[in-house]
């Protein structure tokens, strides 16, 4: 057993884990963060995407011990304290960017990661930025639309009211 | 599936890491970003007794200017390589090829050194390092040694690294005044190269002085296309000479046939992609 300590969605957890434990299993089975799902056995689908130290990673391809000392954000940590959805979640909801919803937690986390680096991506940049996430239902059109609209909302909010927008504006802030 | 059980150590320095690896015995293995190793552990294609995680060895991270070369720490992630101003300015071939590696998530974890140490002939970094004549700086129980790219890749998933050695950094000569290009062909986003071609070319006025061409996924290691290189020396920098030189691309290679492409198709791709890469690198 190896002792690890990590912050997940703003809460610090200390645990002893077997070194072979995958981060996604630690999150789901030990910490109850079942919003993050497993979709494949080959590191291809991206359904398990979370932010680690602010960067998107496939949590099925990270050992829990590698994440020790890190700040993790899962899809469960995106909404505001009052339960208000993150602009990316809201945009997925409004543009019908999901059907079965299995890819959605990973898609949303990858979109948050992409928009933090590139707040105003072109459609081609959105498609390229989400290449690590597979969706077997939607055909991607509405996912691209949702990310475009979320980007717009986040840019406008940042522009209009910097103080309130900051609650959602960057991935760093949602983890605090 | 989940990996078989293993012991875990997380050293903070190169020497400490070499000790851990030696102490761990024959079945101890290095863990870098884990983006090739963890999928193999999960499928139980690999079952090491111990993993030595290099994630906290800070001296192996980052890019440094060393006169006529850049020194890239093996633990520098693909994403850090892409963001690095020295790489962009002095080794654009690496930046261009790195942008085609996998996807954002994998690039956040996977490392420059890991993708070389893994020695997958379908990987993009091995052929790039081969075209750039990079030198590999290695640490082991008996000290440090340097290995040129031409000797580092030994066979499929096999490098010149001994089981108790660590790739510390890679020295990449700056090619001031050269044109470079990486041409990669794959079927879908995030897929590995069916074939890739890394090219560096130096020309004066209308003539090619020197060319270096290395191929991804055309043999069990990355290979230099010597026939192409020889055909180009002293040739005029024209479409015709690029196309003629490109015809030599597959000479001496041993491409495989698999579900994605037949060996014949790979041979054809090598010829076409080499012509395109040469033209772009030479600016014509
Ligand atoms: C979905 C997916 C798509 C991918 N697509 C591509 C692609 O298109 N092109 C491409 O080039 N790569 C691709 N990769 C692989 C990726 O580039 C990995 O980052 C890389 O192959 C391994 O780097 P790593 O740091 O993750 O190494 P690890 O997985 O940690 O290690 C790989 C191997 O190298 C050894 N090793 C690592 N570092 C060292 C060191 N410093 N010294 C000694 N031994 C070491 C390990 O022991 C292990 O055997 C893909 C991976 C995935 C999951
Ligand atoms: S479950 Fe992690 S990539 Fe598919
Ligand atoms: S909505 Fe079903 S996989 Fe994307």
C-alpha cells in the first residue's frame, strides 16, 4: 500500500492504495465520484477525462499514485456552489449535445480544458481539440456547437462582469 | 482489466532512480508518463515487479539551450515540448511532429523521452530524432554514456537502453538555415502513423546541399532513407528532383502488412509522402 493525498473537486482526501490502482477506479470506487466513467480498455475513448493540475488526462491511463499531491477536477466539481451549471454543461444541455450521455462527462472536461487554452476556437480547432474523445451517438455536430456556444458565453461573461464570471471562467478557479 | 500487482518507488533524482531500478532487479521498469506502459499493464502484456516513477525527477524536465544544440529532458511532456519557445524557434520539426502525437489528454501526460525509450517504429519521435541526428544521454549503474540516434533504435520496442539504464535527456543539434517538415499519414484522428516522413534539407540558392530523411513505420525501427538523401545532394531544388528522389524512399525497408495497410500500400505511401515532405521542407 502507498499513501496518497489529493484534492478532488475542492476536497482533500488521504488514502492508502495499491500502486496498481487506476485513478479512475480510485475516484469511482473509493471516493464515490461516479460522474467519471470508463468507456474502453484501450485509452482511446476519453470518457474518463478529468483535469489533473488543470490539464485534461485520461484517468484510466493514470495511476492513482501518479496523481498524489495533485488537484483533480471531475465533472462533479464543475457546477457552482449553488448548483448552477458550468457554461459548458449548460451549453451541452441547451444544444442537445448528447444522446445516451456516456461520452458526456469526458467531452465536457475536454471542452473545459480546450476553452481554458483557447477561449475562441474555430470549429476546426474544436474538432481537433476533442480528438481524444469519442462519441458513438451524436455525430459530433451538436457537441461542436455546444463548445462554440459555451466559449461565447464564457467570453461575454468575462467581459461583462469580471467578478461573477470568474466563478466559472477558468479551470483553476473551479477547483478552489 | 487492471494491472498485476507491483511495487512502487518515486525517486527525486537521476542517481536515486538508477539505484531504485538496480535494487528492483530484472523485472523493475521505469514509469514516465505511462501513456504506453499503463495500457500494456492493463492488458497484462507487461507485468513488472516494480515501477520506478520518474514523475518527481525535476532535473529531467524542461528544455535548455546548449550552444549549437538543444538539450531536451526526457520527462518533458509532449504538451510542454509544444509550448516551448526554444523548440519552436530552433527545432520546429519536433514541434510540428509532436502536435500530431495522439490527443490533448495523452500529450499532457506522455513524455518526449518515453516516446523514444518505448522505441515503437510507429511512434513519431523516433524518426524525427533519427532525421535530426540526435544524441541520447543515458544514466546507468556504471555512470553516463551517449548513444547516437543511429544506434539507439535496435528493434521493435527495443532500444539500446539496458534494463537498469535511464534515458536522461536528448541532445538535438540546431539546424540553423535548414528547412524541415514532418508528413504523417493516418486514417482517423488520434491514430498512429500508417507511414510518416521526417525531412531536413539545406539548400543554397537553387541547389540542395544536404538532406536527411527518416521514415516512421517502414521497418522494425525508424530508418534513414539513404537512397533519397544521396539522390538529392547537388540536385536542383525542383519538383522533378524531389519526385525522382522520392522514388528511392522505400529502398531497403521492411514494412509490415496489418489491418490498416498492406506492405505494398506502405511502400507507395513512403514514396508519395517523401516527395511531399521534401517539397515543403525545401520551400518549393
Ligand atoms: C490513445 C493513444 C494514442 C497515441 N498516439 C500516438 C501517436 O500518434 N504517435 C506517437 O508517437 N505516440 C502516440 N502515443 C504514445 C505516446 O506518445 C506516449 O507518450 C509514448 O509512447 C510513451 O511516453 P510515456 O512518457 O507515456 O512513457 P511510458 O508509457 O511511461 O513508458 C513507455 C516505455 O518506455 C520506458 N521509458 C519511459 N521513459 C524512460 C526513460 N526516461 N528511461 C528509460 N526508459 C523509459 C518505460 O519503461 C516503458 O517501457 C499514443 C498513446 C495513446 C494512449
Ligand atoms: S476509459 Fe479512459 S480512454 Fe476510454
Ligand atoms: S452521446 Fe452516446 S456516446 Fe456520445
